[in-house]
């Protein structure tokens, strides 16, 4: 059975950072649901702002079903030879539940949490992408829109582990290393 790791959390919590650390440090391939949506935006000539990407997601959910993107991800996982894959961009309960139903105990979902909204905003601003909020008010409105569209709080309840990301990048890296050694002792040798 293939093993799959996903992460969920609000904008700026470091969920992609956690998965990047796993992918980069342990030579684990990654599949990005966000890249699937961004590719659609690029093909249509649409600027990849967070609002536009959410609009594309909503459009495709309406046309093809709410499991459209996660089905693509599962097909890619299943066609890969990799025994372990990380999946970025998990947002909905259906995304998490589909992976859980398909891979059962071999799907591990990490909920990445930051308790200070200003710290989340600073991290988002540091990325400097068009899709990120520019103010605390904008970020909180974005959180509300994403919760309404995706229901991330319900999905987070399926998490098998929570990582608190209120400290340094090194602290987060240390948490990831401990977690990987606990969950994949036979598979993991740091690259």
C-alpha cells in the first residue's frame, strides 16, 4: 500500500513548508493540487490571484464534482512507483476523506497551526505572491471565504497530528524530523 502525507491549515501557517521539508529532506515526491488549479489558470490566461484560483476551483467543482482535483491527485499517486508521496493543497473535508478512504491508515494528515494571525500575515507577505493577502483584515476575510468554500475546519478534524508553528523555521524542521522518525522509522533516511 502506498503511503501519503498531507497537511492542512490556514493561509500562512506553514503547511506547504512542512511538506516541502519532508519532500526535500527525505527525497519524497510531491503532488500539488494548487499546481493543477494554477495550470488551468495559466491555460486560460487568468492571473493566479487567490480569488481567481478559488473561482476556478468553484467552477470546476460545479462542472465536474467536488472531488475533481483529488481524483487527479489519487490517479497520480497510484501511477507512481514511489512508496511515499506528499500532497499539497488539501483544503476540503472531501479531499481529506477521499485520501483517508483510499489509503486508510497509510494516509497521514498534519494540521499546521499558528496562534498569532499577525505572524501568519508576515509569513504570507514574505512570500510576495499575488495570491497572498496584503493586510490582516484581508487575510481574515480570505480565511472566512476559504472556510465557506472549502470547509477546512471540518477537514482538519481528520488530522492524525498537529504541528504548532509559532516559533522558528528550525523548530518546525526539528518537529518534522521527529515526526518522520516516529511515523516512518524503516523508510526514512534523511537525504
